[in-house]
């Protein structure tokens, strides 16, 4: 049996059709169709019913796909693992990351990596859309509080929290009883903030406050919201990693910490790919930058 033709058949079966398999693999649809036909001829059985609008495997096709898909994946993984285990990080490495995290941390991390691994051409793309590692050609995607996705695997490398902050000229409201109504405050908010949003926070004196943000400014990015807050436009809910330097320098005053679970930052890649040497090396540099999985401002 031709293993290459069997691999093409399993690709078509897994992707649900010749067109989707061609898009996924970047190979011509006609080539995939010809290879599957050759496999059918060599086996003497029909594996795919071609008269339907959607892919339908025959009984023989389903049996072959079920019994061989895992075996072929293990063979490919074993061969790649041998190559990767002995390799030196080299080649192109593309990383997608949220704009704020890239702005705050990835310039320095990228510089450390470039100096340590000159044979790797690192490209970091700062974007707030959810890039797809396979379709968009990224080796790694960094995401904030990612939803579970069986197509992605990875690890959490950093935790953060959201802080309620203001310029020094804005006085914080006094602590309130737990059952008290939310206190209205002029706020700088993101444009996507839903109406009737409430901010619950643990204040610096140990009390609790429930605030009702009254938008003074609606902005589309956290970077703009930080600048507007520094200028005294209002109170804001911002990630600690973005404003840690401003708090340390006294440019912003901490009102409290959002009463919510910690923010998790993950590095993810396609579950279809092994972790190559260049990806492992980049993740090692990231881990070294956050040894306790906590962001620490640069002095």
C-alpha cells in the first residue's frame, strides 16, 4: 500500500472533502483526487462516494480511515521528533500577540531571543484579533483568558489582574456597606463595554466598593484609555501590566483591584504540530522573563 496515497486519503477524510483538504494542505485538489483514486485502484475497493455534494465515505473507507489515521500520525510524529530533538533552533518563527502585551513585554523578550538565537528570524505581529495558527501561518499565538479549544495546545505563562485606577487629582469614594447601591463615577471605558456594567473592587484599605462607570470617554484601545486616564479624564479599569510603571511613579493612583479571578495569559499552538526547537526556545525565554508567572516592571 502506498503510504503517501493513504496519507492523502486520511487528509481528505479528516477535512470532510477534497476542497477543504486542498485549502488546509495547500496542495492542488486534482492531485489529492488522483492520489485517492490510485489508492482505490490498488486496493480494489471504492473508499469515497463521489456522487454526493458532501464527502461520504463508503463502509470500506470508514474502516480504513479509522484504523490507519492514528498509526500514520504516530509514524509522522516519531520521525519529526527524531529530527527536532537533534536540531538547533533556526528558520522563521511567527508569533501573534495582543497589542497591549506586545507593547509592554515582547519588545524586550524579542530582543533577548534574537540575541540568543541568531539563526531564527523572529516576527512578532501585534493584533487584537484571534489569529488562527494554521490558516494565518503562526507558530505561536498568545491569548488572554482563552476559551477551551481542542485545536490548540499550550501553557499559561503569566497571570495578571485588572486594577481600578485614576490620576492623583481624583478622590476615591469612601468605603460602602456591601448591600449599598453602586456609586456612579466618571470613567474612561472601552467602546465595547456593555451598558449597565458594574465594577466591583477590593479597595486598598481592605474595604469593598461597587462602582457604576459613567462613560466620559469611550475608546477602542487600552493604550488610549491609559493615556486618557493619565490626563485626568476619569477612572479606568486597566490591566496591571500596562500601568505598573505609572503606579510606581505616582502618575496613577490605585483605587482597588477588580474582584474577579486572575487574568491568564497563554501561549498556544496548533494541536496538529509538534513543539519544534525554535518554539521551545522562545517559550524558554518567555518563562525566564516571568519566573513566577507574574509581571514585574522593568527598572
